[in-house]
C-alpha cells in the first residue's frame, strides 16, 4: 500500500509569479523614470556667471562653445590659468588660437593643454594633477549642461578637498527647441543619464573599498606618459 501524499504544502499559482515579475519591472521603470526627472532637474537652461573667482579653470572638450566660454571666463579674471582637458593629440595651441583670435594673448601666457584624457574620469584625473602641481584649491569646471552632473561626480571623487564651481554651457540647440521635441537630444540625455548613474554607482562602491575599474593611465600603450603641455611651448 503506497504512502499517503502530503498535500499540506501549498502550490503557488503561476499568476503569483507573473504578478511578481510585472511588479518588479514596474518598480524598476518608475524608479528609472523618477531618477531621470531628478537628473533633468539638475540641468541649467541658461548660462549663469560664477558667483566667485577660483584659482583655476578647467574646460572639458567635446561640446560646442565650451572652450570659447572658458576663455571668456579666463579673460574676465575668474581664474589664474586655464586647463583645456581632452585636446586631440594632433591639435596645438596654434590650432586653438586660430579659432579664438581675440584670446591669442591668453593662449600664450595662461593656458595649458591636456592631451591624455579620453574620458570624463580621465579629465578629472588630469585636472587633479594639474591643480596639485600649481597648488590650486578651487576650480571652475566648464562643460555642457547635460554633461555637468557626471563631470561633478568624477571631479568631486577625484579631488574631494578642492572647491568646484560649475559653469554649465548651454548649446544653441538646447535654447532653440525643447529637448522633448528632438529625438536626437532625447537620446543624448538618456545616454548621459545612464553614464551618470554608472559613475555614481562606481564612486559609491569605491567609497566602500570596492573598485570595479581601477584608474589606469589613459596614455596609449608604448607611449611615454605626458603631463599637461603649456600652450606657450607650442
């Protein structure tokens, strides 16, 4: 005679599992949407002059009018020197001067070029070296408004004891049309939001001693490391 079957263990219906999966996906979507709204709330829609001067100015290349705006800040006396970070290896100070003829005198005396950084994290690392070599304790950070949140995450992590003053550059396209009416702008913002979240997660893990991607030199293999080159030397 076979042993009686124990039917006391309840069988969970398939609907319960489906509901759990759907609820989890919904929560993730709502959380991501709320985070994206919070990210957008950090973006300035107009350029606002810094409320104070700093020891130096750092501009991250990659967006329209970033360098020219940084040069205007230097000319107005907002910083003693300017670091242009992320310059293409083949570009020279003369190349930049030709695009900014009214600021050639500043290019000769007060501008340094960093050709090693190829990412925002690299920009922060090079800016840290540059500031430490000159004893700078405060920096104005110049980059596009959509890029500023991630830049501040990286810079704050790289140089926690340095005062950072953001100057967000607002492009013409941003001024001319709302971002939600442009598919390309929306894609740019979503991409930047994902990168911002990734940067936030990485630096928070590093604060707990978990380094998923150790900082390494961004100089291509086989080439000697370079320090930021003074514009006057080109």
